[in-house]
């Protein structure tokens, strides 16, 4: 699956992480929510889901040639992003620790 902040008309290169528009983070969260809802429906047919890393940082091959990408669940300071919330608890409006912990327990 191609999970990234560039798609459709939103394909202009972004050079710095802080310049990524908030709506792109929201779209990414919806993508992760939808993917993981599908994975949950297939839980009897799949045994795991792997991501290539946890955080958006300069150590990824996706950040090259002046094009910053942010496809992962945590930002460069290891703070969870909306993408994380989209997986763990998409209905948690406050993104609080209690909601994340409750949802994580429900996944086990």
C-alpha cells in the first residue's frame, strides 16, 4: 500500500516537516483508519501488519531530493500523530492517553 502525504493534486514537494499542511495529516489518518478497519475485518486471515518504521525522521529513504514525507505514526520528536489515533481510537476527539490505552487493549 502506498501511504504518503502526496497524492492527487497534493503533489507539490514540501521541503520541511513543519510545512506539511494539517489537512494532509488528516487525510493520512483517514487512510490508516480505513486500512486498519479492513485489517480488523480480516483478522482471521492475516496474522500481522508491519510498518517500515515508527517515526517520520531524516533516516527514511522517503525523505530525499528536498521532498519531505510523513507517512508514519509518530513525528520526528516521537509524538503520536493523527495517523496513530486513526488506528488506535479514531473516535477519540481529545486524543487523550486514556482513550488510546483503552483502544489499544481492545485490539489485543
